[in-house]
C-alpha cells in the first residue's frame, strides 16, 4: 500500500482512434469495478475497449438540450410546418386575419 491507499489492479484498454491507429491506455481501477465493467461489456456484446471508446466519444458530443415535457397536443403539432417557408410577415398576416 502507498500510504492509506489500497493497491489497485491495472486494466489495459486499447482505444481506437482515426483510421487504423490504436492508442494504449492503462487504467488503475478497483477489482469490483473491473469485474462489473467486464460483465457489462459481455452482456452488451462489446469489448471493454469499445465501451471505454464509446464513453470517451460522448465527452465530445454536445449535451442534449433539457426540454420541458410536452403535452400530447403540443407533441401532435411537432413537424406540422416542416418544409414550409414562412417568415415574420406570414406570421403577422396570420395574426391580422385571426384578430380582424
């Protein structure tokens, strides 16, 4: 042990980068965490390297916007104007016709 820290086993992960290049990464993790990660990888049909690469890929992905839950009525309108070429003038004309 180093000080009060328990010895941690190492796990070696090969991360895939652009093209066919591979980069080796060694992580120091608790036994329990390694066993759980390996079991999850097996259940997922992926290698541990693929799981780590997927996680790292998510680090660069933009965070999804936190949208408020929508009512069924609002959800039914989603995409209703898709493909339409409307602008502010169209909206003003709609409001004028609606309220006069």
